[in-house]
C-alpha cells in the first residue's frame, strides 16, 4: 500500500505534536534522531518517524 500524503507532517505540525520549538525539531532532524525527507524545498517528517522517536525516548528513560 502506498503512503498517503497525510502521513507526512510539516515541521510546525511536529512542533505542535511534540510541544517543542522549531530549533529543537531541526536539531533532532540534524542529529538523525528524527527521520525526515526533503521534497523540493519542503521538509516533511513521516508520522511513523514521530511515533518511533517517542517510543525510543520512552525506552531510553526506562
């Protein structure tokens, strides 16, 4: 099954979802802790990547 565009989030959507600032989200992307793709000049984060990030963060704290 092909991914839906709704499965791709913008940086502001990720900021709102994680309640983080823009620079923090970009730092997570830059450090490869949060997977993202670039389409033209637009940065998109797969929704699965956000869920995976949250899961990894929870596992690291337990």
